[in-house]
C-alpha cells in the first residue's frame, strides 16, 4: 500500500469515527443529523490531506493562518465543491488577503475588521459571510479572542448593514471550563441576535474534545481537526 493510500484509509476511518460521535450527539439532543455541518480544520496539514479529504466527501474546511492557507490553496486552488472558513484571529492588515480565498470568516470580533473585509471582498468580486467570534472566557483578555457578549448586538447590526453577509456567531469554550455552561450562554446570545437578524442562523461551536456539548446547545457547525487529521508540525 502506498503512503497516499494509507493516509486516505486513516482519514476515512477517523472521519467515520467522528461521524458516529456527531450522529450519536444529534440523536441524544433530538436533532436531525443534517442540521449539523462538519468543518474539518486542516491547519498545520499539507495540501495533499486537503485533496484526500475532498475525495472522501468533505465539503467544508477551516484554516486559521492566512499565509499558510493562501500558500496551500494557491497550489491548485480550492477543490471543487469545498467551502473554506477562516477561523483564526485576524489582523486588519491581513483581511484583504483572506478575502481572496475564504468563503466565510468566523472570527470577526471588532468593528475595524468589517470595513477591511468588505473592501477586500468587493475588490476580489466575492461574496463573504462573516461570523462574530464571542469571547466566552470568564476573565476579560484571556487571549483566545472574541468580542465581549455585550458588544455582539452592535457588531451584528454593523455587519448586517455592510456588504458582508451576517452568518451568525462562533465561539471557543474556555480552557479548563465547563463547555456546557459556556455553550448555553452562547446559545442564549445567538437567540438574541436571531431575533434582530433571522438570517444569522449559523452557530459555530465545538471541536474535537467538546463537540457533543456543542450539539446539545444548538451548534450548526463543528470545527474538528485533531480527531480527524491527528497532530503534525506546521506545514510550510
């Protein structure tokens, strides 16, 4: 068996295992499986893995570093039928570059980014969906990024009034915290945003270690990397 065939088999087995977890979580939560979309986070992994994943039916991938992603996607472009999500903390000066390849930016956490992304998307002739990243850490400035919950409604209004499409909310559970409690707060905030913006129906929460909690609290998108791709030194 060639290394490519072995890697494909490994990815297929890991995808099947994660799929079983998602399906079981949906059943336990009384939710249809089709209500939850898997995003495979391909950061730190080579272009060859992305192509194998696309061949295995993966339609959503996530990257969190602009330079790594743009280099990876420059080699053959995004595979047909695959939608790309930028999920990392974003500097304003990198916003223009991200709009050249991302379909969704999940990490909008301040007003300054909205104009930069809108200008970049317009220049690239692309439609861009923006999610507001919410800080769920109990201590301000804990370092994982995100807007404070009190600032989210105003950011949602600003995105909705821009050329960007307001997709919804994204968050990461606090390190060492209770994921259920954090995602319950996120779900409540999402309902507040939905009341003003019914189309903002994306709720991106949950990763390899806490996807079940995210499904329990209404996540529509799960960002899973390690459970599918394993760990690897950053691909340059």
